[in-house]
C-alpha cells in the first residue's frame, strides 16, 4: 500500500515536472533550430539541423554584454543586502525582547499586501529626489538623483519583508538555552548572532539568496521606470532589442532568453546543498 501511494506521488510529480518544464524545454530547443524550422508544421521536438547561429547573433548584439553585466551587478548586490538586513531583522524579531515586537512584526507583514504598482510612483520620487546625488542639492532638487544608476536599480530590492519572515521563523525554532548558555559565557548579543546563529542560518539564508537573486534578476517594471540610459538597461529590458512593433527575431530571442536563465540555475546549484535543514540538531550538539 505504501509503495502504491509512493508511486502515485512520483507519477504526479513527474506530470507536474513535465508541465512546468515544457516551456523551458521548448525555448532551449527553439534556440538550436534554424529559422526555417522554427515554425514548421508539424513541429519538431528534436531539431533536424542543430545550429548555434542564434547564440552567435544574440551574444554579439550591441549592448547584450552590458545588459547582462547590469543584471548581474544589481542582482548580486540585492542578494547581499538582503542576506545582511533580513538575517539581522529576523534575529531581532525572533530572539530579542523589545516593546511592541509582535505588533511591529505584524505591521511589517501587512506591507506584503500592498501591490508593487501602488509603491512604484513614491519609490520613483524618492530615488529621483535623493539628496546630493545626480546633481541634486541637499533638498533633493535640481538633478536626476539616483536615476540611471546601480543604486537606483537596487533600492526596491535592498530588503524584503518575506526574507525577514523566513529568517524569523527559522531562528525561532532554536531553544532559548542556546542563547542563554552563550550569555552565561560572557558573549555579547552581536557575538551570539555572528558566531552561533549566523552559521546555523545557512539553510534559510540559501533559500533567501535564491529568492532575492531571482526576484532582482527577473525584475522588468522597475528598471523600465528608473532607467532611460541605454547603458543602464538590465537584461530583461535588453531582450526587447530582438523585438519590434510587428514581429520578433525569434531565434536570437530564444537563445538570449536561454542564456538569461543560466545565472538563476547557477545560483540554485550553488545554494541548494544547504537546503537540508539539520541546523537544530547540530546547534544542540
């Protein structure tokens, strides 16, 4: 009976994997097909003639390297900021006692219900009116602020409420005795965090790293709003160079899109080995 139930679960997971993975498979296969075969009927799931011409065209397109670099810089900086700030905030909400802690945490969580579109204009005005940046005076007037800069692109991704929630829930699972033993030994709060809880937080931080990197890498709306300089476009905006008003150069577009998902896969491969949550038992030992 258990084997039958397990087989059912595996079968359902395989169906889900096929459904979820089929668009990516079709994208990768299309990037290897010559133009004449892209829209042939019936469609070919295995290219009759493999070609790398689309990748050559995509990678040599003017500005593509710059777009890729911009996305990498913004995503890595956003990931680093989130790992620092979210782990600190999560530790504070989970392990420290201060007035209105639960209320402030609920207030923070409530901001997750606010759509991004609602905060888009206020965030843009804050970035444009940033004091002493981009020609602005101390009152944030007269210049462009942080528009068309890496700092401006990173601003919405500096810290995520979801990241704070992940780290808080993870740190709450550890027994109080772990912190109390360190305090008895004379450790200060910052030492308890950096020497005990930060190393134990690798599973949660690896998940947070993947989420924040992917979110910043895939962001389209904010870079579209905050950048007007071609050299500051991110890769998601750069993919538009393969499209025009009425049609698209589908072969190079598929190749460029395939290249664009490789960093996300790399980040997942690097951090996924920390997902096994053995932190509680190792901490007690």
